[in-house]
C-alpha cells in the first residue's frame, strides 16, 4: 500500500486529483539554471499509488525524500507555508510530513491538499512517554513508512529510482533555498553542509582540509562534546542505509531518549561512518543554503487560536 493512501482518499473525495490530469505548469517550469533537473528531461507517468498527488516523475533526476516532523502551534501553518512553497518548486521531491498527533489534523490536511508540493505523504504519530526528544518518534515513523513504500513499490523503474534516493530531515521551521536540493542529490553515502544562524554561530559548518578535501573539524555548538557536531538540517544520507528489509532494527534510527543536544550525533553515529569519510558538500562547506529561523512568538498554545482564526 502506498503512503499516500489516506490523503489520497480524501483528495479523490474532494476532487483535488482533477488538478493533475495534465502535467502541472509548475513541473514544466524548470528549477533554476544549472540544476540537475535538466531542461531536456521530460517527466514520465506512473500509475503507482505512491506517487501522490502528481503521477509524474523525472527518470533523470535522483529522488530526495524529505522527512519533516510537525506539531500544532500558532506558527505551524506559517512555517509549513514557507517550506511547502520551497518544495513545490523542486521536482522528484517526496515529502513525508509526520504530525505529532494522535490523528490527522484537518488544518494540515487541507493545507497540504491545496499546496503545490508534487509528491507527499501525510502521516501522524503521537509522542509517547515522558522525556522524549521532540520529533524523534515522528522521524522514525517517517523512516519506517518510507522503507515500506520503497520495498513494496511495484513500478520497477520507479522502485529502482527510489532506491537511489537521498533522505533529508527538514524541520518545518527553517528556511531552504531550492539550490539545497541539487546539493542533496550529490550525496553518495552520507554528506554534510553548512547551516546558517545555527547553535550560536552565523554559520555552523564542517572544515575541509584543502590538501585532502576531507572533513577535519567542525565549527559548531558544543563541538568538543559531540562526536558528530552536525545539525538536523546539515546532512543527508543515501536511502539504501534505511532499506534493509531483513533487519529493520539495524538501520539508523533516532534514539527517542538521546541526551539533550545529542540527537543528531547519536543518529549519525548509527551509520558507522567516520567523520573524515562524510562528504563535504556545499562548495566544501562554504555555501549556505539552509538557515535556522525560529519564528518566535508568544506562546498562544493554551488559547484556542485556530478556532478563533484560520491561521
Ligand atoms: C574542494 O576542495 C578540494 C580540495 O582542496 C578541491 O580539490 C575541490 O576542487 C574543492 N571543491 C569545490 C567545489 O570547491
């Protein structure tokens, strides 16, 4: 069963699918010049249920699987709008949006269906247990569903393309340049790049030895006490690391009880790749294509803000 299942039923009910009976204009407009989405490549049609809502994809272009945990708050739609507007411009992006919620929220569902994001799955998973790292269970749920979707894909060409994709964990409150996705597509096994305005630094980044071209150090928050001082937004991994159908428990997963500040480091440790073997991307860790933003507002959560306003 495809991940789009639930959203798909809803979309069909509401007739949203009608929008995609021809190739959307957004897909024909190429992303910025020089990107991997070359102007000569045409999209192909697939009837796979996983390709929801747009039944077209680009065989020449690697897939990027974007896993995003999200939770209800005053700025949720604001943040989702900004991320969705970026993703809507990028071809062969598969967005796995996982709500921290016991049920699908109508607001998020309504917004997703109206968004221009070409391929998405809407999942939900409430955080269980105390002292859990926020978003960890949702990211793990996204990984598990992605593995299932790819391993069960029946369109052989699409499955093969999925199996060469890259996984990226995009939190919903950052700002992303569309150029980041071309950078993510360069990942061969595990790649890292700079993140702007992160952890008390203008730029949190890897340091590359000009002689060897390898990562030798990091300028980052608490770099001395983290084995891999890399932010959630600052790395991508080949999807093959997550696909082992025989022993899913052996694939890298987020530790829901990681110590404060150690979530990414613990997770990256699970790949078994030494720091010096991580691929430095973003022009040898000098080009910033993603920034922390932190839409800071008063905490309205105890008010029923989304009953008062459609926000
Ligand atoms: C990165 O650094 C290596 C080693 O100095 C160099 O060979 C390579 O051209 C650099 N790449 C970019 C994109 O700047």
